[in-house]
C-alpha cells in the first residue's frame, strides 16, 4: 500500500516536468545550421516541461511567428534592426531587440502560475548571463519545431481583426511608463 502514493507522486512529477508540449500549429523539423547572412536568427526556447499543455503566442509586432511549447524551441529568421517581440498568455510581455545580420539571438520563455490561466516570462540570453553557455545544451536536449504556416493562417483568419486591435493595445501599453517594466532587451552585442 505504501508504494502506491510513491508511484502517484513519481507519475505526477514525470507528467508535469518531463512532457513536451504539442500543437497542430507547430511541427517537428530540422533546426537551422545558422542565420542567413542577410538576416538575424532569433531562437525562442522553453526548456521547462511545466505547464506542457499551455502554449504561448509569440509575435513580431503584428505578425504571429510561433508558439512557445514545453521542452521545445523554434527559430525565427528576420530582418536586422529594431524589433518588438510580444508574448501573450494571461499576461503580456515584450522583448525589445536590436538585431544584427548574420547573428543568432536567444530568448527563453518561462511558464508561471496565473490567476485563471498560465502567465509567461521572457528571459533574454545576454552576454555574460547565466544562460549564455546553456543554450547550446538546450539545442541538443529540446525538440526543434517550426510553425505549421497553413494551420496558423487558418487559426488566425477569423480572429485577425480582433488580434490586430489587441496587438495595437498591447504595443501601446508596453510603450507606457507602467508597461515598460514588462519589456526586456536584447542588444546587437548579445548576438553570436
């Protein structure tokens, strides 16, 4: 009888901490070997298995670029320069980035408990941060995924007007003095 509670605890730990999230909007793929010379490459990594059923929307301004899923990562090639990446969960977070062509940048996403649903956090991997050396190990441990463009487009089509309005409000808020506390930064020097 005493082993049953131990097995239940072990099962719960495996379910919460060891599961990768899946979604019809993202699919397994081969990771890129590096950024194209004329583009910057931004990796969004979620090393934790916590909240594996929860996926965060990641936007580049008004463009949906993918979902952050547990125990996985995806890469986003984009034009260099200044960008605002937005994460949407119960809360809204931003990464203000100044990107250089031919370099790779890394942003970790974390799940946190919210009042009604999960909240998220962005952690930019900056030069000298505790995660600077860990991202290469994450590339080997995590599952690489890419957006299923057709499925994302089908999901977004009936929601486009509402999403555009919400994104304008989020961007406006993140640019207020109160909203700035929820924006982290990546500089050109954080690329490799």
